[in-house]
């Protein structure tokens, strides 16, 4: 776990005007510092030498002096019984870390190890019918039996039913808030939130303590739900709404989207049927339909790894292809992880990955993971 100074400094960066999470990540990557507090030793000329930092933004950084606000937030975090974890902490959700715009900081209450569990997002409307509620309960039970954590948003309807059924099945579940860690929304789900924590799950948010559940926060909440998961299961959704937004985030994050089919004359299920009809989601009827598409990483036997190395090393490969294979010698990787480690966007990797598949050097597994053949 990083030092308090590191978290304090990251929190300070979030208070600076025009410093979004992407720009903070760029600053950390370009400077290579291990402790964000070292950034505040930088002078104006140092910042101006970094691409993307203009004069006004650099000036706002060097003139930052609102440490009282930062310390007040940290004090409130402690009072609420929450912990802070940063993007480089050991308990930060590993899949979320490799998305396009992961939160720099997360507030957490409960079991931080639940954030490391292989999980699936379950989402749906706040006003489900009997069929949707029954499906939510059934699939939460199936996912729990398969050893998966259920991630959702603690909202009314499908979210709450998914969390509750997971707990009743003895499973772990993580709820992502669109408000501060001390502002459970809707308030009627406060007991459910406590039950999640008491049974080994966790409540997380990127919003500071006291933050209201404003509508603008929920799309960001949805990207966390999908980003920390191996896939998204849309249980019941109309053609518009938060569930469809989460499904879109999942597709953008290279996640598998699974969909429960609905009767054709039921308006509440139009979104689900639309995802299936347009090929954006996979119709699921059994747990195997999900397990066949997601890939849970496991360690490789060292001797097998050595044998694998010899196969690709005998091929004539360009520099990028060789770099990809070197990354895959230790373990299978998601395309986003490959993209991050070799610092190239996914669209430039796709031709190289396809060529490696054609040459028999690698194979694509479910969930857009790649491994050496």
C-alpha cells in the first residue's frame, strides 16, 4: 500500500482546475515518480516540457495551495471508516486499471480483497417486472456458484436484487456508488450496503465523502462497474437508460456483453432484445454461455512457459510482434494490457495480433485475452 503522502498528493491533483484523471495519469507516467508528493517539487519549466501541459494549466499546478481542503477530505475519509486506494495500490481492481480512464483514487469500505476477485457486472432497470427480478436472482446464484463476484450499482431494481441474491447464496459482491462513500443512494438500500460489507464484499466510489448522488456522477459510476468486471450481464433494460450506458462502456472497454432475452411485446425488455438483434450482446441461456466467453487468468507452469518461448522465437517477426510475444511469455494478457505495456493504441495492435494468429504464434481466447500457442 502506498504512503499517506502519496494519496494526499493525488487527492490534491484532483482539486486543481482542469486536472482530470487522464491528465494526472499522463503526468505520473511521463515523470515516472513512485510517490506523487514528488510532483509538487516540480517547477513551472519542468511542467511546460511535458506534452499536453500549457501555460495556464502548469501555472494552476505550481500555484496550488488548497491543502486544507485536501486534509479535510482525508479526515472525513477516516471518520467514515473508509480507506483510500490509488491506481498503483495492490488492491486496485486489476481490470479497471487497464481501461481508458480509470479513477486515480477509490474510496473503499469493506473487504479490499473483494476488489481483486474475478467478477461479472449485473445491471438492469430500476423498475423491473417479475420476470426480470426472477432472472436477476437466478443468475446471481449461478455466478456465485461459479465462483464469480457480482459487481453492480446498488440502485433500486435489478442492481439491488443482484446484490441481495448473491449474499443469500453466500457469494461476494461489490457495489459501486455514484455518490460519496457515506452517502448511500437510494437510502433505502443502506441495510443492503451494510450487509455487503459484513459478508465480505465492498462498497466503492470515486467520489469524495459527502458527494451527493448527482446525475452527472452515474455514467462515471457505470464505467467502473463494467471496467472492473470480465463482462456485463444486462438482465432487463428498456432501449434507453443506465444499463444501456453500462453495456456501451463494456463494449468500449473490450468487455463481453451478455443479455437475457425478453418477450417481444414487453417494453421493459426492448433494450436487451436490441443488443441481441444488433450483435452487441450475446444471448445467454446457461452459465456455460458466460463461462465459455470469459477468461479467468491462471498461473502457468514454468516448464510450459519455457517450451512456449521456443516456438515463437523460431519465427521471423517484426519488432512489434516480437514485443507482443515477449509480453505473453509470462501469462495471457487482455488486449488493453498489451496496449498499455507497449504504449500503442489497440487499433494499431490488431493487425499485428491477427498476423501472429495466422502464423500460429498466438491465439485469442474468450474475453479478448491472448496467449502464446
